[in-house]
C-alpha cells in the first residue's frame, strides 16, 4: 500500500463517502434518468432533444443520439444495445428520421430532425456492437444562376 492509498482511505472514511456510494448503488435502478441535449441543427438553429421522457410503463427507451453535421454529409449515431440488426427500423420522411427497435425486453424509439437537404437516394446504415450509425449524403447546392442584363 502506498502513502497515497492510506491517505485516500482516511479521507474516504472521514467524509462518509463509502455510505454515500453504497446508497447510490442501491438506488441506481430506482427511477428513470432524463434530461435534454441542446445542439445546433443543420440550418444553425438550436435543436433541443429530450431523452428519458418516454413512459416507463411502456418499456420504451429513447436512445442517446448524436448528430454530426459535416459539409457533405450528416451522420447520426445512436446507442441501441441489446437488439439485433434485423430489429432496427429506420424511416426518413421530410427531414425527420424515425428510429425504432424491439427485441425481447428491449424497446427503443426516437425521432430526430436532420434538415431538408438530405439526398434520400444516398443513405447508409450500419449496426455493430449496439451502435447504429446512419450517414446521409447532403444534396448539392446549385452553384447559382447567372442572370443576363438586358
């Protein structure tokens, strides 16, 4: 045991931290966890996404979804552990992605706005180790129209 270990143990006992951590461990599954994530949307406006707001009685959880906006693509990364690739359903409609999956006791559902510049003919989705990744290619902006002066 090092000097650091003995000092850490002394402080740990003094503060009652062991009791606090033990209590936290007992109550870890006693209630839902919820909150919100605020990000900038594809058009620069704030997007507020709540998580954990699903009805606990339904058993459906809202997965944590990250939206990564690049110059040529938008990438969604969702954590959906405990389901199979064949259980995942993805629907894209009018700039909104609807994600859902159900396998045994695990149920997930989320709706994410991704903007209206998505090229719906160029979408790739992969699911590996509980992580769903969807890459949407952005439509090319027209370079502009040249107007002749009369």
